[in-house]
């Protein structure tokens, strides 16, 4: 046992010696080695102002609903660009920013997306999802016919980048890409709501590869979400759902 421990210690010492450190110099960080650290831009709010903002933001976000019926009314592109820039402010593992937002406004491509999704969704509803899942969905009145895919002025497809390639040709690791893209998408939803638009967070089952190919994205990217974005139809109905209360979603120590 003593011998085992001794050799383990030696290994740790070995891996810390100058020879292997020299070897480690071959590996360069993905970010600049001499990255500057600068003072944080931060202006402190008074407590009252802070509370007001927190309440107002909650009220705004609590009005967000998933919308399945859109008008064809156009939305200025600058609004969409700002929303996506906002999503791009999300934190990410080692600042790898592992997201690609594909914005589709071309009627022709929206039609192709709709055809791909409706074909797969019909199989999903009829075969893949099973009795329990389709029964759970019944009250929401969803099905495989998805008019919103051609009605909404924009479709935003969120791709997560599993890795990327550095300028030197080496692979760049995208740590926590799943969490990073989820955080970015959450900020996207908040920005859509703040801009007075509506959307639907959809996750097209089994459509990832076909949509990735259609939109010319590399194999290193996986489709995670598809969001139609625009204005709700005049007669738009939403299910009368209620949200859990604070007591039901929080525990305090
Ligand atoms: N993706 C399908 C089915 C669907 C699944 C869940 I979970 C929902 O909350 C809503 C729908 C569709 O978009 O119809």
C-alpha cells in the first residue's frame, strides 16, 4: 500500500516538473493568453428603484404566453437583430458563445421548413410520442399542422455548437454548451417579450438533421429550438394556464 501511495505521489511530482511544463506550453488557451482584466461597469441602484424594477419585470414576463396563431404582419428587421444581440449577451462556458441564431424571413424557406416539420410531426403524433404523451398534450390542442411556420414573419432557429475550429486549426472545446444555449434562449424569450412580440418555443422532434442541412449549418451544430416570432392573430386564443406560486417553486434556508 505504501509503495502504491509513494508511486502516486511521484507521478503528481512528475507531472509538475519543468520538463512537462515546457511540454504544456504547446497548448495555448482559446482566449488570449495575456487577456486584460478591466474595471466592471456597474451603477448601484437604490433599494426602492431595484424593487420597483424587479416587480415591473416580473409583471412583464408573467404576461408572456406561448402563442400558436400569428398574423402575417411584418416586423422590422432591426427589432429581430437587437433581440438576437441581446441573446448573445448570455454567459457561456469559458466565453465560447456556443450558439448560432438562424433567422428565416424568406417565404420559400419557411415553406420548406414547414413541409419538413409537418411530415415528421405527423409521424411523431401517430407513432413516436405514444399514448401517454399525446394524451398529456390533448388539452393544449396542438397537432402536426403548423400554420405558424408560414404565417409568422420570422422563424428563429437556435443551434448549439458542440465545438468549433480555432484559427490555428485546432478544435475549440465548447464547455457546458447545453446550459449556455439554454441561458441564451431564455434571454432571447425575455427580449422578444420586452420588444412587444410573441413567440412559441418549439422543439421539432426528429427534424434536426434535415433542417440543419436545409440551412447549411455544419455537423458540429445541433438544432435545439425553433421559434416563430411576430404578432399574435387578432382572434388568438391561449390555454387558460396558471403558474406555480413562489411558495411552490422556492425553498428557503
Ligand atoms: N413537438 C410537438 C408536440 C408538443 C410537445 C410538447 I412536450 C408540447 O408542450 C407541445 C407540443 C408539437 O410542436 O406539436
